[in-house]
């Protein structure tokens, strides 16, 4: 049982995912600090937030709805996903392409079965996998 677990842990794909998660966590912390320290105060300052630091938002029944923090979180998400894409996904896709494998590519083409109307039938199929009706050649 331990040998199987060791083989599972030492798979190349699992190592790549683990390293990617650690790197993503580090970038997440960096980008969170950037948006909290720079972006959110800038958004609030542009909205006329004074010395009280309220920024964009409303107070309803004593509860603060902080729109500036939400805009900062949205900017954080966009920056974080861009960093992950350009620093992890693009190099990994190029690395796997050099090894002869396609990852994160377009899905294979499909067509709709005229009998059962399922739309996930492979384009080259001659028989529908759902209703087993014969299909015309594509």
C-alpha cells in the first residue's frame, strides 16, 4: 500500500500541480498585498474618500457596504488569474508541446445526433454513443 502511495506522489503531473499550487499561493499573497495597499486606496481616493477612509460605498442601517473593497477584490482576481495564466499555464503548455502532448487546447469537434439530439457526439463517429443510431459520414 505504501509503495502505491509513493508511486502516486512521485507522478510527474502531481509534482507539477503541487509546485504550481505553491507558486500560486505565493503570488496570491503578493497580489493581495498590492491590491489592498495600492489599488483599493486609489479607487477610494478617486471616489472622494476623505481622511475617514470610507471611500466608495454606502451605509445602510449602520452597516457599511464597501464598494471600493469589492472593486479591489475584482481587480485582484483579474491580476491573479493573469499571473497564473502567463507564469504557469503558458510555460507548461509550451513544455508539454515540446514533449508531443497537447494540454489546455481546444476540445475535439462534435456534432449533434439527428435522432436523439445529443450534441456531444464526436464528429468522426458513425454511430451515436447515446441512442446507437447510424450517423451519416461527416
